[in-house]
C-alpha cells in the first residue's frame, strides 16, 4: 500500500487524502468533501486541533461523519517546544504502543503520520460528540470529579510498578526530554515567570518557584520515583470529554502528548490543582484522593497505604507547577488572545495557593 503523505496544513486535507487515510486503517470508502470546523478556544494549546466534517460518495461504504485532526502549532516558538519536548511524537507513539491495552476511555485513532526530520506530525481521531470538553475555569460537579479520578485508577493500576515501562525507550520518565527542559526552566522559564507574575508571589511561593525552576530535574526525580506507573501527565478538564450518548456518566481522556512514567498522583494533582477552583479543591481533595485510592486497591494495587497516597498527592503537586511555570513565562503574543491570558493568570493563581496549602517548601 502506498504511503499516505503527512498533511502540513488544512489545504492538504483533501477528499483523496481522507479516503487514503481511512483506507489504510480499515475503512474502505470514498470521501467527497472535507470541511474543517473550529472546536473551541481551549482546543490545542500546543498544536492545532479542529473537527473535520466528512461526506461520502453515494453508494460508498459509510464512514465517520466527523473526526478530529491534530497538527503541530502554527506559532514557531510553540511548535519548536512541542518538537523538542517530543509532544507530537509521543502522542503517536502512545497510540502505537498502549492504546489497545488500556481500560481507559480514549478516542479511536483512524490515522497518524510522523516525519521528525521535516517536523510533520498528524493524528486523526474519533469525534466523541456529543461529549463536551471540560472547562478549567468553571470546574465541574463533584460527581464528575469523582469519575475523573476513578478513570485514572483504571489507567494506573494495571501498570503499577510495571517492569515493562522501563523497557519502552521512548517513554519519558516524568518529563519528555528532561535535559532540554532543565536548561530551559533555569535559563528562560524562571526569569520569564518572575517578570510576568513575580510581583504577585508571596516570599514562600517565590522561593518554591525558584527552587523548582532551577532544580527541575530533582523535582521530576521525586515525582517519578517508585511506585511509578503510566501517567497522562496533563490531566486537566480541558483534556477530558464529559458525557456521551444521552449524557451518559462517562469521561473520555484526550491529548496524550505528555504521557510518561511517573507517580500516579501526578494525574490527580494536575486535576485538582489546575481544574478545580481553589475553594472546591480544598473541599473535595481529601475525598477525591480516597476515592482514587479505593479503586487502586480494588484493581489489585498492594503494599501501598492511604497515608502514602496522601503524601504522594502533596509531593505530586510539583507536577502541575511544571506546566504552569512554562505557560506563565510565555509573552502575551504567544498566548492566543484573551482566553490564553486568562488561562495563564488562573493557573498561576491556583498553583500559588496550592504551594502554600500543601507546604511544598518542605520537599525542597
């Protein structure tokens, strides 16, 4: 079968290309039109994510009426970070190596292509509508929060301290391309975030931010130590699709660009610190950690106490700091407008409070 070219822009998403891409993954049909459609402001902070409406030739075998395609970011600075941090590469590798072996709800992949030398990447996914993207600003209901943390137990338990994770060469330990990230946080992220938000930090927050940014590899080492598992590592509401047919109580996990080997509580801390308004996080976090832990035990995790789980939760609050400091250091021109600026400020505010609430200075 002929190799399917990797699209570099929407202009490449022709009916002929779509027909070939679907055919390569077992859908033998003929596409007549492909129409891109924006999803939301929140979609694709590290790339371009759009919905494709697709029509088929009369008499042709049926195919999906809509799909989601992900391409690299158009802003050169953002794209280069994605390439160097291997975000685009690793999401495709995740689908290659893990997607068929997970109990977690994820979209089906129809096509993916990667040319690292040319910096071309594309992945075509199932559209999970009518499920809708979660909202990191407003948060979610308590019932939805419980569903979210329990979904992570389904991801983490089967891979808990799995030796196989150590044999997968591309799988990052805690952070994709740690050497590059360590240098970047020291030389660029710390001065950038201090210039943007340093005036809002308390002395305690400023000290923790400095210690984290200037010793990123040490912090990543702590949140990646045993017990480790397979983690999403960017587990926020914006990366969850909530609901489904007839508003069924399900969540679907998307955007696996930061998949890694780390402590499972990385994902729980990401969710509570960055996706829940602070007062809700304070009210719910203890019971959410308990619900997560209970499911881990039901799914076979042993030799792990609730006390250790709670301690790991505090420690893993360093994980949402990573994305928050990197995003907080971006200039306004790289934020994509008012939505991006609001997101930047909200993340900084929530992480700053969590640093003090969880006494993260104790770990440095």
